[in-house]
C-alpha cells in the first residue's frame, strides 16, 4: 500500500475541488495513483470533481505572432510568476515566436539555433536564453510551439499571458477572433464530436459506466444513462456544439454560419498544462528538520 502524503491529498484537492477527506479516501483506494483517484472522485461526486482540472502549476507565458499568412503559437516556461513580468523574458518569448514564423524551425532545438541577440547575449536564441538564465537567476525554456501556414487566414487571442489560441479560418475576421476568445474561455478539445479523441471518449464512458452501476438501475436503463452521458460530454467538448460565450442562445456553429465564416482548426495552449510541479510537504519537511536537530544534539 502506497503512503498517502498530505501533499498528494492537497494536489488532488487542487485538481478536483473535492473535500479533503474524500481526496484521501480516493487516493487510498487508488493506492496512490493520482489519475485513478481523480476518476474515482468523478464517479462519486460527478462533474464537480473535474471543474478545477484546468488549473495549471508551471509558470510561463504564451506568445503569438502572425505575419504574411503565417503564424506561430509558443509556450515559454520559467520557474516563478515573478519572471513572467520581466521585460527581458517577455522580449525573448515574443522574439522566439517571430523567429518561428520567419524561419520555420522543425523543433525546439532548431529554434534555439536561430540567429538572435538581446541584452548583450547571442549570437543565437539559445545563447540568449542561457545568458538570461544567468542574469535573472532562474531557469527558463521553450516548451512547445506550432507554426501555421496555408490553411486559410489566421486569428489569435491571448488571455493575459497564460492562455493563447490560434484559429485557422475563412470569412469574417471579427467572427474568427470571437471564436478564438471562446476557445480560451470554454477550452473545447475538438472542432466536432466526431473529432474528439477516442481515449477521452473511453475515459468518459468508463466513468459513466461506473456511475450507472452505482445507481442500481436495470441494465437497459443503465445502458441509456451511459450513452446519454457520453453524448452530453461530446457536445460539451466539441467547439461547434458549444453555446457561444457571447450569445448562449446559439451554438458556435450557428454563429459562424450567420457570419458567413468557417473555422478549419484551432490550437489552444495553457501555460503549464500537463506539467507536474513539485508540491512540498511542509509538515514533513519541518518534522525532518526537527528530527535532524535532535539527532545532532
């Protein structure tokens, strides 16, 4: 049986907003497996357990750049929120997005090799990154980027510096920018229900099946409950089926049709998404220090 620490309980609570004791029970049942514990809570508590799952732990910024029919979306990470307000760090992130559009690097390593000078550092972007690490005193890295070209027009939206969206479209620019803002707010995972990844559908079906089993309903009714839950989920996470944030009386698809606009695709970056940040167990740390002090006395 895995040891369930206070930091593990706190991390699960931050992800799910579930009560502390429920988090501890779920982790115990899951033998310390965080993903399994989250699924157990969703079965017991419903969608409430997933409402905080979009919270992220790593720091950094998302930058966007569009020029001449090409665009780029880039996530640049750092250790603390303090550095995300540093002018040199912000300049580095924006310059990197522009270099992606202009030079078409294949990956992060190729991006770092591109010529660039800033704050007395250079001659490559990687040299500037290393120089700023020494100057600012905090690690920073280019985590991921996507370059866009040849699939219609481009529109971007940045919500502060932590959420960035790029939309590929044909038609009205205002409608496209509204869709980009909508994506930032509602975080769809696909354009249509048919585009939702099978792994996500399987996970939702698993949760729905477990909830139906706990309901004690007859098999035929349980099957309908499961299918209903899956179909509801598909509508909630597919862009075209979502209620438009500026007018919930129409779907995004209906809004686009009225505007004579079509969206070909979108990319959403949320800073730190998928990155696990170390959670210190303060109580354990204090206890260890006390024990060490007694041992040396």
